């Protein structure tokens, strides 16, 4: 994990790293038994499409936690909408037990910019969440 890396376009240079979390509706523990692997695959393809660099990922049974670097040309809310929307649709089609749910994800999501915190510290926090879950 690089402590400070910059991404550039023809008109900007940035280092926008964010810690992102979203949960299944009612915090149900449904992200297990293969669903967690598929969540990673679906969200990785969305991240590639938007040019988002995924630094670290934790899929716990009741939430998804990502440490990402997002380009300055992409709106964060658009990426989150695509991540949640495509994963919900795909997972509910592939896993019949999820299809019974009225909706897979809650409407809310959390994001915090890493800002002045050292990326190593944030990375350890995300990794510790994997150990707790």
C-alpha cells in the first residue's frame, strides 16, 4: 500500500482516498456462503468501469467495507449507486434466498475521506474489521 500516490488527468492531479461502508437491509447476515465472493467480483467490475482503484476490501456477513481511491472526474454518489445497484440485481438473481428479500441493501451508505490520516493506519483499521467479523 503506497502512502501517497497521485492520479492525474489532462487537467487535474489528485489523491482522493475514501473509506466506504454499506449494509444489507436490516443488517441481515446474508453476505456469506459464496455471496461474499460474488460481491467482490461484481463490485470489482464496477470499480474497473469507473476507474476506481480498490485498495482493500472486507465483506463481512452484515456489511461491505472498502478502501478506495476515486478519480477526481467521477462523482462518488454515482459509483456507490452503481456498486449497490448492480450487486443487488446480480446477487438476487444468482442466489434464490436473496431474491426473497424486498431489497438487498439499505438506502444509506457511509463514506469518509482518508484525508490527513496515514493510509497504513486506515488499512490496518479495515483489516482489523475482517478479524472482528
